[in-house]
């Protein structure tokens, strides 16, 4: 991904982990957790990506609200094929659930159906991005635009099939690829994209093996896909197409797309992969290519902006219960037992937080967004001693990106350009043993890292539904003529979002959110600072 990122990161550099999506300083007036709030106060100085505003926005201007809304509409206006080809002709959609007879190769009688169907989405349909009207910046989880928390409506494009489409199915060659690490649900999305493409009447569908690498590696050949090929792939974990990090320069990818005749590209991946997809979209536009590039956000960490959740997250939280329960049994069955479970979450602690809440067995939850100390009068080791003395055992759940300040820094990067993290779980295990040996208290510490077992699993029912709908809507968006977009779920509704707006930086757990407060209530842990 280095070559990919080189061409895209100047526009989409991710900020430091300590940036936070709130305008006000929530929690500062609360007598509870004051020390932690003081630390959080340093973080809450930038506005959310959803509330991002230009530097010229003056709140003393009586028209600032309308200016903000106009800027928001401009940024969230999704690219369409008519932006480059104003004379592009639309045709009646071949997707009509009233007409279930197969469309012939020459589409005789296929355009349009004589029966009226009211299952289409109007292009002007919108979904409200924010549904809570915060009245104070100190409200739990408040995300405000101005100091008075003025309510501003923000609308985004509703996803779904359109009555008019801009690609003739018989002329489409669609390609699908999966990038990054494995995630439950990849096969579910691949399957549903293929099935929906065939319902539209597309005959040429291929899979690009091993992510972006498949566009340049001559030893890798594209995989023909059909409903028969993908019928049962959702019953297994992993990716039918394979995954990899890295890839060739954007120009080489687009060259390969031209040579292969690909005019629909579906990209499954996280922030880096989406940045690559957006760069491909821009290069296709630059070359005046009639191509639709659509992303489906894949990140098990649930760290994509603006979306309720991403596929694989629910499965990860569910599967993490097995590891946490094992750690609990090991700790509870041992004399002075301590169980440590490390879960996924490079910059965002959503999995650790939700898994801790779901299990009810975790005493300490550690996430990257909240600073903590191991030593000292308010450190984790002091609280652990209290738990051993009062409960006889303890369970710690830690996200992989938490506490990296305690570990030796390296300049090592993976193929996607991510910093290689130190193992915080091992570090905590060693520090616990050292501390309790020093004070003469025996402890039995067990460390569990279920990361790859979770990533390789099959999607659960919740994720299976999410993957199915995301795959369908990705195809609907491409046929509707949209490109440079990704599909997601927002306030329980499915939407299309411009890629740049969702990859600005990772979505983070708000330390003042109700969900984090619920987690703290469940674990009973104090501030570790």
C-alpha cells in the first residue's frame, strides 16, 4: 500500500490518536472523574468530521448556520457520472422485483418492465445524519458546531435502487476486490454483490485476487464469478478472493482496468483501501473514463466515521466473549488469578468496550482513547491489588492500541503504512508479575490473544444481514451512476457517502459518551491517572 498511500495521503492524512470529534469540553463541570476530564479536555479541541467547518465560519455572522449547511451539502454531494459526461443517457432500470423472468442476452423486452413498481429510491431522498439535539456542550457525548450547540440539520443521500440507471448491463464488466486484513463477512458481501449484479443482468463479473496487488502481478489472474460460484461462500470465513496489503501505483491500477475493460469496481476495505479507491475514482475522472468505483467499508474495529457500525464488528464482539469467559474461568479457578485478553483496536477501542459490556466479567477495560497509568497510587497495579484482596481474581480487557506510550517506539510500518504496534498485553502481564513478586503476593497471570481466531470466523446473523444489504446497495449505487462513494448504515438507514468524508481520520470512542460511561459502570474501574 506504500505506493498507493504515497499518491493519496497528502489529502487524507490521519490525525493523531488524541484528536477528538467534539467542539465543547464535555464533563469538565462534573465533580466525578475530574482528573480524567482534565486529560480529556486537552483532547476535545477539534470539531467532528460530521461538523467540519471552514476556517472562515464566523459565529457572530447571523447567516453562519445557512453557510454551514451549504458547505455541508457541497461536501456531501456525491459524485455522479453526469459530472463528467453531462450528456450521459439514462435508461429504465433492469432491477424490478415485479418482473422476475430472466432477461435475455439481447434484452428483448427487458427495458423497461410494463408493470409499475414502487420500490425505487428517489434521487432526492435524504437521511438525517444526526438525530440528537444537544442543548449543551457539557451533555454526555455532545457533538456541537458552535458554543451554543445550535441545532443544524444535516442530510445525506439515501441508498437503494433508482428508477433510471446509467450503465447497460450487457456492457458492464464488474470487478470485486478485498484488501487489508481478514474480517468476518467478506464472503457475504462478495456473494451479495455478485447476486445483485446478475439480477440487473450483468454477465461479466470477475474477482481481482489479493487486493490491489492483483492488478499488477502477472501471476495472478482474475477469477470469473457467478451465482453458482459464490452460492455458499458465506458459510465460511476469510475471503474467496484473498487479501493483501500494499499495491501498485494508482496509474498502473487504472491502466490495468482499461486493458481489462472494467467499468464497475467494488472495493472492500478500510480507511487506507478507501483512500486508494478514491484515488482510482479521481484518476478515472481525469482520464474521462466512464467507470463507477464504489467502496464497502470493511473494518472490524468499527472505526469508520459517520456510520453506526461496519460489518464484522458484531461478530468480533460476540466471538470475544469466548476469550473473555476463558480468561475469567482461568482467573477465577486460580489462586490470585488474573486473566488478560487483548482485542483488536489500533486507534479505537470499540471492540474492547462493547465486549466488556457484553461479558459482565471484565474488571478493567483499557482503550487507546483514554490514558492510564500502570504504576502510582491511582495506577492499574494498585487497583489490581485491591481486586485480588477483595475478589480473589480479576479480568483485564485491553485494546491492541492502548498504552503504546509504555512500549518502545519503532519506526516499523506494515504494507498499509500503519505503525507496527508493540504488544501491550505482554507488557501488562510482565508488569503485573514483577509488581506482585516485589510485594510478596503470588499471582497466576494468563494472557489470551484471540485476534486471528476472531478475524477468520464466519459472520454471525447480525453481520450477515448488514453485509447482504451493503452488497446490494453498492450495486444499486454503481448502476445509478455514482462513483467515489461508499455505502454505510446511518441511524438505522442505509446511505451513500463521499469517500473523502469518511476517511479523514479514524472514528474514536468518546470518553464522555454514554456508552463509555456504561462500560465504566459495568467494570467499576476508577480513573488510572
